[in-house]
C-alpha cells in the first residue's frame, strides 16, 4: 500500500471509528423473542410429557426381562443343584450296594479262610491277612475322603477299583486253595 | 474523583450487572434475559444491519440471534465477555443465513449499482459512509464490518467465515479500496 493509499485509508478509518457501536432497531423485537422462547419452552414441556411414556414402557419391559432372566438363572441353578443331588444319591446307593456285596463275599471268604488256616502255610496265611488289611485300610481311607467330598468322581472310581482288587485277591486265593 | 474514574466505575458496575443477568438467565430468568436484550439489542442490530445491509433482514436476524442466545446461554462459560460471545453468535448467524441455499451466496453478489446521485456521497457523513459500506460486495462487506468495525482478528473472521486468513486479508483489501473509490 502506498503512502497516499495509507493517508486515504486513514481518513476513512477515522470516519469508521466514529460510527456508533449501536443502532436502535426500528421495532422492539422483545415481544416476538419472548413469544418464540415461550413457544420453545411449551414445545419442550409437551415433548418431555409425551416422552416419559415410552421410557416407562421400556423400563417396565427391561424390569420384566431382568426378572425373567434372574428367575431363569435361579431356576436353572436350582435344577442343576437338584440334578447334582440326584446323581450323588444314585452314586451313594450304587456304592452302598457294592459295599454290601463286598462285605457278603468277604465275610464268607473269611469264614472259610479261618477254617483252613491250620492246614495252610503260616507264611501264606500271614501274607493273605496282611494284604487284606492293606486293602481294608485303603478302603477306609477312601471312604473318609468321600465323606469330605462326596461328589468326587475320582474317589468313587478309586473305591470301586479297590473293592475290585480285594475281590481279585479273594478269587486268586480261592484258585490257589480250592478247598476255601 | 475524576470523570474517567467515574466512567470506569460505571462500566465496572454495568459489567457486574451484565454478569448477574447472564447468571440469572442461565438459571431460567426471562426477565434477566430481557435486560440482556435491552442492553445489547442496539449493538447486535448494528452488526446485523452492517453485515447484511437490509433493515428487515437485520431485524429478523437480530431476533434470531437473541432466540439462539437464549437456547445456548447454558453453554456460555464466561471465558469471554458475554457481549463478545453474543457478537460471535450473531455474526455466525448472519454468515449462515447468507450461506443457506434460499438466500444469496456469499460470493454471488457484486457491488450494487449506485443511485444516479451517488456522487454526493461524503466521507464526513455517517449516512454516506454506512451507505458505501452497505454497497460493498457481501463477502468484502462482512470482512470489513467484522475487522474494521467490530475489531475481530483475521484468524477469527477466517474461522467464522470458513475461509483462509489470506482470503480474509484479500477481501479486506478489496473492501477498503472500494470504499476509497466511493468516498474519496
């Protein structure tokens, strides 16, 4: 910008600076502004009044869904517990049956065995008795563990295996000593 | 107490009053907002009138500015003066108005034809200066009003008008040259 341009602009600038900051509008706009603000407020109010119903319905629906989910979960948990109890009961009954059969077989064997001990090698008698005691001890240990943890599948299997070992031992002795 | 001190105290008192009105309006007081309207209406009308160069449109945009200000007053955090915030809101509104498809585009308008007796325009006359500004092309006029009358910085104007600072400076240069041609 040249010096002359600067001088020219300076004159205009001074005139611009003298322009009033404020110009009174020809009409007072307040009533129109107020009307629009109040209209806004009433629209907002009506919208908020209409608006609560869908939220209430949604909330009820949500509550119902949550209740159903909780009930379903509780029911499922209850049913699972019930099934677990039934399974445990069945297992206990099966073990009891196994125990009864075992006791019967063992008692019969021990009666016959006691009658034959005098005619048997004392070392063999001692060995048989020792093995039976070991197995009996193992059975007692497993039963104690099962009282603490009745649902333990491995312990149940172990008990069944131990009964089976005892039966095998009895069978082997019977095979070795046909008179028993 | 000197006249300057009296004026300074009066300004401080007014600023406090404006802050109170703003606070009350933010809490929903329409009467406080009316006070704000009464206090700022002249300045907002002047801004709108100078930017859009049409009395009826200026009134309409001033009204819209205050309605928008009421709607948005909750967002005013006091980081700037309320007047500055209101001016910014109003200038944005005028620019948006000219951008909207139902109205003239910012670049679309050229310098309107001056009446045959325009040679009588006088720099010393406020009316003539206002007329000369009103006859500037829309974009150049808006930049001149915001920069030379409202005191906004180029980067601020560029931001509200969504133009580059360079374009803003070029428009100001154009506006000033046109004013010089018309008035000197």
